[in-house]
């Protein structure tokens, strides 16, 4: 399975949304905020961004950082042993 990355494409008008289909899978279109969430392959993402930025109807293209963000979190509550260490007494 190929790795995919999301691109947020901000556009001036929704008329040209159909033209974006050839660059990847359109996941979501916001009519109010005028942006499109588009998924494409990671290895072709840079050239896809360049092509999208060259269109006159595109304001901005932003890549999602989700694939590179660590999603395994540590516990906020410290271990009980560490919490009770100061109560060792004299």
C-alpha cells in the first residue's frame, strides 16, 4: 500500500474543483471556507504542490504534517513510585 499525504488547497472559486480530480483523491470540499482536502502519493507530493500553485484559481497549498507527528503519547500521571519517593522519611 502506498503512503498518502493530505494537501489543503485554498481556492478562489468552487467552479474549478473538478479540475483538481486529476491530482489525487478529493476527500472534502468546504463551500463556506473555499478549500479542498486532496490526498496524493507522498513521493509525488512536491511536484503536485508545484503544479497546483501554478493555477490562477489557487490561493495557497498546504501539506498536512500528520504523517510526521508522533501519535504515541506518554502518560501525564507520573509513576506512583516516583510520586511517593519524597515520603521516605528519616
